[in-house]
């Protein structure tokens, strides 16, 4: 497997919240940092939704085969403001992604545009698909 996401605390906490609130498994909100993973021949791209995150708070680190994405989303309210309904999750968020040995961690790049963090994970040469040449035995053709 190229990469996996793990955070046992969040998974256990999510299950506890689902049971407490009576959510069916398919209706509970998913990860606070939802992610798409797209595999190309020479790299893998992660796209992580971070709407409303302060760009200065976003941090991406790679250490010992683990990529960590952290960000903060906050909102200020005035003294006379009274929050009637709050569904948007605020605070600090992070997600850890275990990287395969085939990812070239020295060449990882990240961009943030329109609330989406894109992380390019280049693959080492040995991990890229290659076409294998098929050799023929050179046996003479039989003609009748």
C-alpha cells in the first residue's frame, strides 16, 4: 500500500460520538480533514479540504515516513454577537498519513488554493511503472 491514514484516538472518538448521538454509520460526519488521493505514474497527489483555514497556520511536515498536516480555523465574534447555531468545526486540526518507502520525501511540494491544500508526493524512480521488453527466442520460422 502506498500510504495509509491513522489516528486511533480520532477513530475511537468518532465511534463514541456516533453511538452517543445515535448516528447511523453512513450519516455521521467524516474526517475534519477530508482527503482525496490521486495516483499518477510518477507521483501521488493528496487534496485536503481546509476551507476557512488561516494559510499562515497550515503546516506540512514529513518525518520518519509520516506526513503530518496541521491547520487552525477560528472565528471571532463581537461582544454583542450571539451564536444561534454553530455547525462549522473550529479549532486546531491535524492528520497523519503514513508514507510508503517509495515516496521521495526530499521533493514533497505543497500548495494552498481556494481552501484546498494539494500535496505532491513524488515517487522514487524504482517505484514508477515501467514497460518490460519481451525478448524473442530467435527460433527460425517454419514455412510449409
